[in-house]
């Protein structure tokens, strides 16, 4: 076998050291080259200029005779390094006793005549993303039987070749397996590149037990970069109404690129013409070429240094569209103005721009006043003061159609997206004055799918500066999504007097929009801590709500305060009270009820109203306690009972408990003051209860009851004079009781001619059918009728008594218990008096209606009978007789 005749070399790392030290290591070029795999030995010969030696081929056992060329043998310690391509060959010979010898061109031509059955067509490049080095190996002529195993071995160094120590290569190399893509094509990869480092490469080829290695190769990955081809070729229009073809790089490169553009007039003949090399990703196209059969392709290459041209991009045809829009899609904000351009091509002929009309959603023709004729071929339309587009199902845009004036429209259209970017940003500085929190929310319904939002800002050194456009040094602030599609961002630390200008940036594939900027000074948006140590009480003797507090910490400005207070109950109704300045940190508030528990909270804000109100403080509660002496003593009444055993009368006093508005706010005990006709006085106390009994032994006795609390005794009090003599005075002449309903009874009375001055009245009532207590009420002296509200059972019997109260004593009462019978009679009489006029009125109306009906019937019956005075034929006719016949 040919392969078995080739002796293995490069088996020891000592060779690698000698090769690096003495052999001419070849740089990998940025193009395709031939790579031989030789195994020189003591029987191998190579041509040298010093003599003629008989030799055999080093690759296949016989290179043939070369009688006209001097030859020299290569020993075990001699080796050959070659690298050649279709244009030139570069080889060098190393011998231990001599310097490294490079061949001259005549020598190389002799060497080129040798058979190169084990030569590889090789191409290596760095991928456009700069992540991998790729080598493609293809065997030019294969006489090898069996499966080959190919490995790429490489060593890495950041030194120059002459500075690389050979000891560093010993064992310090890596191996990459080369995958077989076809029968004689292999692909090798070197991952994780260090672009500026030096790589020493060589191939190791194994066929069974035989191993062959290539000459050494040297490469710096950054010098053989092969970018990916450009993408997204499309036509666009410039601000100067020029049509350009644009393209984009597949990835954002970290190096500058140059581009080469080529055209083909006819795709079937595959004849391409390179137009020019450009540095930008666009090329101006003559609009006369639009609609033609031209195809365009673009490729790219590193601008600086060596490198490969990329593959050609996908072909782009200039006649693919009958209507071309520039741009095809626009993303803009509410209130803005936008313009679209179009070129209309009909049957490979460009329609004149003056024959073009524009329609919106094929439903509304845009007025001609909004058209502009850019040139003979390009029409422009401008839309003003745009409104936000509400989504219609899956459509988030308005469709703009460029049509022929004959109203012939192509199905292709431009898309207009209008988004409301008026996003409100609010910020507040915390009470510590160390951080500022900003919040904003976006209407996700109005945003386009795929939109991303971020807050951008920049800081002025002091206060707010004029904002014209986005400054170059704006920063992105990280914001966190909260509930209800709101976001929250925190600035910490902050500069209190600096102006923070911020806006929301909305990014989409169609473009970037910005909300109107807002400038915030942290010192102007402070939300102070709420006041602390809030206390509330009703002041003693004065009866005002006294609220006090401690100003919040870190408050560097004057504050004004707001107090909210309410009576503590299930449903709280708050009332507010504002204090512009409070140097004493307290305030007195007039409240209507002094004997209830009040809930009090306090908050604060800067005195000029700049910033935010603080949160409400913790609630403070008043305590119900006596604030004044009772306003008045209780009203009371008496019951006189006979004690037959002791043969005396007993007086039992009973009264109603004072309400809190009179007691202010409690009653600890009652004091009963006695005064007799002999001017004897004494007092007794009732600590609990509302009744008191004492014997009545005097002719005249005056009783006064005082209410006492922790502040003092009541000053205004009710007194009741008792007199044996006055109890026989009869001043009430009559008394009548009329029930209105089960809850109200009207009581009326008449008095005899006055002989005594009446101070007041007392009415008693009780149910005679049930054993229930007697009820009573005081009345003023100037009335003769009153309404008693109670629960009355009308089928039962009640007793009502009216007592006149004189300054000298209580007179004789007038009593009635017959209100049920008398009331029924009164109700019957009243009913009769009310019904009789109604009956009379109804009779009169009925009689009138009968008379009117009779007249109408008579008129209706005789309407068709002719008047003999007016009709000649009717004269002399006896109608009465005719009626008799009928």
C-alpha cells in the first residue's frame, strides 16, 4: 500500500521543539491554500542546488528521476516545511549541521513537479461572532484506503514566535477532533478564542497504525475573521428623496466593516457586476432602476487588517413590489405629524406622482392639500396631530394606501402605529431625606405587543435645567413591576437640590418613543414622617378638645398640620381642622359633645404646600371624664302614700337620670335638700338609684334635688313645693284624652278663672289593666294641649291626671279614664260631618250630568230632521203624524 510506504515523522515532541526553533513556520493566510503531509526519511530526497542524488518519491515511493536537477538526501533529523496554494509555493529544509534553508523559486518549481497525493486544500477563518476558529480540510487526490482520523492540535501563546520557549509547547497543547462532513472533507473547530493571542496549529492524521503530521501553522485569530453575510436588504428613502438599498449586519460587530455590492441584470445568465465598495450599510439607487429586473447582493469584510470576505447575501430583486412605501411602518406618539412616501409601479412602469391619491383604511380619502409631489415618481402625504389608535382585534395600526387616481388600489399598504406616551411620573422623598421613590403606570392596552419600557433620567447639579432633547449622559433606572401594571423605582442616595429630569422610553422593533420629560427636585416632593406622641383630651372646666403632638424627625422646613377627629362609633364620620403653624405643637378644637370618646389623628406637610401630606399618625383617644359641674339637676315627681299604722303621709320622690350633655359627664350622687315652712333645712344624699322616700309631717315642704359629679354640684335645679293646703285647690275645669293611634294620645284641658299663678303642669298616666308603673312628664304653664307619645293598647283602659303646680304647692289634679268611649263618639261625629258635605256635593254633580246628557241626546236625535222653514218639500208635512205612524 502507498500509505504504508510512508514513514511516520513528528512522533516526538522533540521535533516540535526543533520545528519551532529552526523550521520556517508558516502563517495561515486569509484565503484557501494547499497543505502537504510529508514524511521525509533517510531514503527520501528533495532537490537542492548542490548536487545530483538518485532518489524516490517521498509521498508514494517514487518521485521519478530528475537527471537535470541536483538532489540531496534527507536524514532522520532533517525535515521539510511547505505551504503552497495555486499561485506560489513556500518550502524550507532543516538540517542539524546547517542553517534553515529556504528554496528559491527555481527550486520550488522543481518541487512542485513532484506528486502530492496527500495534499489538503485548506481554509481557516474566525467566525463573525469571534467565538470559534474553523478549518475546512479537503483531500485533493486521495489514494488512501480505510478510514482517516483527523485531529487539529494547537498551542496558545501571547508571545511572538521568536520568543516562544520550546519547553512551553511540550505537553502544553490541546486537541480538537475534526468531523468528517463528506468522503474527503473534514471540519475542525477551535473554541473559546483569544483573538490577539498566537496559535500554533498542526494536523495529526491517523490511518490504522500509521500517523502523519503536517507542517506547523501559525495564526492570530483576529487576522482571519470571516463575517456573516449582511441581512434584510430593503429599499428606503432618504431625507433628500433618494432611494437607497439598506442592509444590516447579522450581529452587532465589535469591528468596523466594509461592504461590496454587485448587480445582475438578468438572473438567468448569472452575470454579476460589482458596483463599488462602500463603508456604510446603504447604497443610493437610481429610481429609474425601480421596477427593473435587477438583482442585488452584498457581502462584507473587516475594514482594518486582514480577513475574509463574507458569503454573498441573499439576492434582492428591485421589481418585487408594485407599490413601495417609505417607510413601510411608522411608530409615533400622540399629537405628532408623520409623512409617508410611495412609488407606484404599474406593469413595470412608474406611475406619475401627480396621479397618486392616498386613502386611510380604504375608508377615508386623505385631502389633496396634504399631498406633496417630491418628484415625477415619488408622492408624499403628511398626517397631522395624530390621535392614539385603539386596538381593533389584532390590529394595532391604521393602514395607509397609495392608490391610482382612478381609485385602483394595490393590496399592499403602509402601517401607522400611534401610541399615547403621556405617562405620568410621580416621585416622593422619604422622611429621612435619603431616598426618592418614583412611580408610574402604563396603559398596556394601548401599548404594542413586544414593547419594553424603561425609565431614563439625568441629574442637573442644582435645580432643573431646560430640557430640549435626551442628553447624551442619561442613565437607565431599574424599576420593578408592581400591581395594576405600575412600576416603582428608587433613587438612593439623592441630592436634595438637584433636578432629576426623567422620562419613560418605549422600545419596539419599529422604533423608540419617549414620554414627555418631567423634572423633579427631591426637596420639593418630601413626604415627612407623621407627627408622633399624639395626645387628645377634653379640657376641664373649658370643655374643648385639646390635641398635642411632637413634630416628625428630620423635618427641616416649617410645617402645617391637619387634624381629623371623630366620635368613636361603628361608622366613623371624620371632621378636619387645619393648623397653618403650630409653634406650641397643640391646638384647641370646639366639639359639640363633651362626653363621648373621640378618635384623633394628625398629619403634616410643608407650610407652603409643596410636597406631600404625611401619613396619618397613630390614633389617639380621649377618655370620658367630668369636665364641668352638671348643667342642671334632674326633674322629679312625687307619689304620696298613706301609712295607716303610723298615721302619716310618706313622700316618694323619683327622677330620671341626667343625660350626659347635662351631667358633663357623669353623676356620682344626688343631694336632696329639704326646706320647711319654719325655714328648717337639711340635706340627704342618694349614692345610687333614682328614688327617695321620706315622711311628710309639715304643712309645707319644699324639695330640691342637686346632681353632683367630681367637679361640683349642679347650679340650676328643679324644686317641688308640697303643701297640705294647696292640694285642695281645683284649677283644672276639664280634661279630655283623644287617641290618635297606638303611639300617640292628645290631651286637652280647660282651666277655671285664675286665682293662683301656675308655675307648671305635671301629667300622669298609667294602664289600669296592667300592673305597670306610673309615667309622668312636666309641661310649661302656657299650654292647654299636649301630645303624649307612648305605646298604647287602645282596647285597654288608661287613666290620665293633670296636676297644676303653684309656687306654693301642688294643686288638686283632674283625672279622666274615659278617652276611649268619648273618642269614638267624637270620631263618629267628625265622620258624619265630613261625609254629609261629600254626599250633597255628589248629588249635585250627578244631577248636572243627567241634564247635560239629556240635552245631548235630544240634539243628536233631531239632527237629521229637516226644518220645514228651510225646505220646500217639507212644508205642509205633519211630522207628528209621521212619527205616530212610526
